[in-house]
C-alpha cells in the first residue's frame, strides 16, 4: 500500500520560511527551491504582503522582504502565538530590528 505524502507546513508556510531565510531571493528562485510554480509563489507572496506578514522593499532593481514577526498566527486555535515563534522554531532567528513609521517592530532576516 502506497503511503500518502503530506507535510506539516502549507505552501504558504514553505514560501514564508524560505523568504525569511533568503529575504533578497526572487520569486523565481523561491519557486525553484521549494518546487512550486512561479505563479503560485507570486500569489503566495501577494497574500502574505496583503495580510501584513511581509513588506516588500525595493532595493535598486531588486526587492528585499521584511518579515513582521510580531503578528499572530491566523487560525483561531493558534492566535496566541506569533509567526516569529514559528520562524524561530524553524531556525529563522537572525534578526535585525528596525522601527517602522507606525511603531511596529520590523525584523529583517539576513543570511
């Protein structure tokens, strides 16, 4: 009997984790590394940006992503935890704190 293949993280989780570890990577690089379509990664990045978890900053001809780790997880069962807690558990703990204009904490993850 063939075993079902499933994972604990969704595609959104994989993209978010990869971008956190590689904030200057392109959508194409991200798609190739996590084995998703370019369009799928672009849609996920748009979702994460719209929800406030990512902020896209233009640097010359490329982008860098800033992760807002202080935001809560989205499901009602996990809302008392922040996305930063999950990212830290996944080994994303290189943080550079910079205050935002609206006084939220901004953390830029760099290699």
